[in-house]
C-alpha cells in the first residue's frame, strides 16, 4: 500500500521541524534529507491519487448500462445446483 500525499506532507513537516531544532549538524542533515524524500514521495502520491481519480471517472463514464426491466423470472439466474448452470423456467 502506498502512503497518501497527506501522510507524506505530515512526515515532511515533522522532519523539517526536527531539522530546525537539531543541535548537531549530522542530525540536521539526516532530517533535511528525510524531508526531501518525503516531499518527493508526496509528489508521487499526488500523481497516483490524480491518476486513480481519472480512472474512477473514466470507468464511471464508460460503465455498462444496467438494462434490468425488473422481471425477476427471466431465466438467466444461476441455479443453486452447480451441475445445472442456468435455471430453467
């Protein structure tokens, strides 16, 4: 599972705060690099989420139309008996 853009940005903010409060240079450098990595992952997450939304809209627009006339006795229901396949009217 991929992290959401919201989570990535929250992690980026945590690491930026950690870098700002760090006394040691190496701790600051690691926190800045982690923040950059979380920022890059946030951009990738934005692209994933946008692509997912585009696909959802595409599938919604191209979904087959259900042409059910409300007649429940049209003979195309599956039988409970696996040897029979379709029910016979």
